[in-house]
C-alpha cells in the first residue's frame, strides 16, 4: 500500500495507473474506520483494479468546532485495517495541504439542503461538496463508493456530480449494522457502555414504524416515533421525517412517491446519531 500526504505524489500515482489502463475505485473517509467502511472498500476492490482511500477529517464540514476536536482519530489502526483490506493507495493529507488558501466556494443544492440535516448543520453540505470535488480532482476515480447511512449526503454528492459534470460513477452501498441493529458509525466509539446498550432503540423504533405503516398514515407514523422517543429520556430527538428518496421532501401520503424513507437524528448523551430505513 502506498501512503501519500501530498497531492502531487497522489496524482502521479493515479496517472501512472490510468496510463496502464487500470480502473480506480475510491472510498473517501474521515478515518476511525469500521466494518461499514470496509464493506465499501471490499466492493470497490472487487469492481476496480486499484482501490484508493482517503483519510481526512475535513474541517469545512463541521459547524461545531467541539465536534471537530472530538472526532475520533487513530491513524495506525486505520492503516493496519487498510493494509488488510488490500488498499493500493492511501491519501492522508493535512488541512494545509488540502486548503492552502481560504475557500469561498458556495454551492446551491436547492430544496435538497433545506430539510433535515441542512437546517441542523448549517454549511455542512457545502463543506462536504468542496472536499469531495477536490478529492475527485486528485484521485480521478472511475467509481466512488458512499454508504446509505448518510443518505442525504449521498444525494447531495449525486447532485454535485450532475451539477459539475464530474466524470465519476457514484455507487450507493447499503447500511452496515451491528448485530443488535445499530448503524455502524465512527461516532459510536464515543458512546459509553451504558449508552451503547441503549442505542439499538433507534433501529428498533424504525423497524416498528415500518410495520405500523401498513395501517397508519405518514403523519400517524411521525406522531408514533416522536412519542416513542419521548418515553426514552436518555434520547433527545432532533427530527424524524418521512421523505421521498429523490429530493428528500416530506410526504403526506404513501402515494406521494414511489420510494419513501424514514430519517431520524437524535442525541444520546453528547453523541449525535443518525439512521434511516426504507418504508417503500
């Protein structure tokens, strides 16, 4: 596995691979790797000649400086996992390498960024778009792999690719869960032992809501989920929404869209967790 901190070295490696006619599959990460990340890498490895991974905690997508500071980092553990997975190229830059000058780019993703995570994390998706576009320019992947746990982020990136006409195929990958249903996330490392035992409540609630949707309206499901969270004082529900799976706009009836997903964001202690589940 080649490890590069510099953009120029990374571009040279990719250019050499491309000159040999090799395809590149790319998985961008912020480190603190877990089985969810590794499942993306295994798929990328199977579908491409070269597996490229980036580990970069992007400061532009954190609207809370404390959250950025607390984000888990363990490069040696990540490096070992990447070697075991068969990663060919690891791009591991620092913020100065990625942003030598102040960045002022502003994207407009329309209604897609005005719901759910958008209002809760101002500037977050703009920061995601800036770093993803830059990483695509550096790595020049044929395919890039993103998990559906961050479904709204995935939709934003798909829109970015269309808006900027970027020559990359975005490959969505299913949520990977722990045995008890908790969606795998780097943030799970920050849960206490007691909180970790409580955390599967989120997945259990979503599953129960899907069952009840056979005989309840979307508004009744919203009411049900909110009440479930009210009965669990350890959790603070930020939002639960039922939205179409394209523009992520709220639905009023089950006939409003051909695909409908339930999205939840909540706090457990000082850790913010998100999850989603398809209803239709």
